[in-house]
C-alpha cells in the first residue's frame, strides 16, 4: 500500500513540475518546443542533480525513459490548453512546493 502511494505521488510530482515549466514558457510566449524543453528541464533538473550528488548511476530518466516522455507530453498538453493558464495558474503555483 505504501509503495503504491509513493509511486502515485512520484508521478503527481512529475506532472506538477512539467506544468510549472510549461507555465513559465507560456509567460515567455514560447512555441511548443519551448514548452517541451522547459517542462522537461524543470522536471528532470532536480532529480538529475540529486542522482549526480548521490552517485546513483544511471540517472533516473536515462534508466526509465517514461519519465522524460511524461514531461514532454504534459508540457505539450499544457501548450494546447490555453484556458488552463488562466484557470489553473493559482492552483499549480500552490501545488509546486508539494512536487
């Protein structure tokens, strides 16, 4: 049960960080490539630094490419939902520390 909860929270955090990066791209009026790039960099940045400092090899997103794919898909979905920015900005700014 606890293992399942950890997995759900991990994927929830992935989506929150990808959306956070995509919202920054939206504020800078970037195209879909910018959304995918910032969503991915925001998502994998902290975990990559953690893995490097702890000496964990291979890095988590290299070992499991589903993480990188999820970052890109969620960021691109944010690009195609313009109402998401106006409705959900306060919600996701509040959820970012939880990720």
